[in-house]
C-alpha cells in the first residue's frame, strides 16, 4: 500500500510507510475523537484537497488503520483496533510539537477535534484525582467544547455547555500560554487572554492545574 518505500527493514520505517503521508496522521487524530463522515473529515481539515483526502482514506483502509462502517443510513470512517493503537503515538507527538508551537500563523485555526486531542494530551489524571469533579465549557475561537473531569476520567464533547458548566470561559490560541504555565490563571484573565463567561474565575486555576504541558 505504501506510496513510499524507504528501503529499510525497520518498524519506524514501516510505520512511516503506513501513516507518514501528508495529512494521514491528522485524519487519524480526528478519528481518535470519534467516527466521522467524509464531509465531517473534510470540514475538520479545511485545507485538505478532496482528492488527497480520498487518497489518504483509501490508503489507511488498505493498511488496516481505518474502516468504513454503516451508521444510521450513512457511511462513517472509524479507526480499527489496530488504528486506535496510534493514540499514544499521536498524543506523544502532540506533546512534543507543543514545545515548538509558538504563536499562530496567519490563517491557522483551532478545530473542535484538534482541541479535543490537545486537551487529552495535556490532561493530568494524577492531579485531577485529588480535585472535585468539574465541568468546563471552553470556547476557543470557533470551537465550543464541554469538558468534564471526574477524578482520573476525562470526557470531552462538542457543543456549548455553558449552562451546565461550573466554569465557562472564552479564549483563543492564547490558551497555549495558560496550558504551558507561561501565564498564570489570574494573569490570563487580567490580560484578556481568557474571558470568564460564567462561574467563579478561580476555577480557572483548577483547569490550569488539570491541563498542563511544559513548553
């Protein structure tokens, strides 16, 4: 199936042959959040050409990483068990890339799926287990998520959960500075990087302790 053959007998080489083509791991990233229709995948990767998306989906299917499945009269793409084994790889790559993220370049966007995976990457269950269960409604640019933390369990769902959240806040790509610890929660609010929409602002400290990545 591999579009590339590196000519080496090596697990790293074989892995790159299977998922190393451009956009392939981003397709996997979004499918780690949940099954997606073709149009949902295209919307979540707004710069991917349609022919490239079709090619990546075909290649990933042939590699046994994803499969097509019927759901309520529509066809969705989902990860196979083999494909889901990529989750720690994707999270580790996200944590590594976070160190070099810097400020967003012009035209770069935050999508609900990319934010969901970023939160999974930054989640610290060993910290959360000692804290009360908390629900956060996070609006990061156009992405709205309801984030529920209950001990070591994390659940992230799309949609505006402001009414049911303990803390609702709005921010932009500057959330990177909060998660990295570059800005403390009080500073993030005072500087306008984070706007509290509902609930006590001191819960942002709990959020920052629960979700942290060293930059």
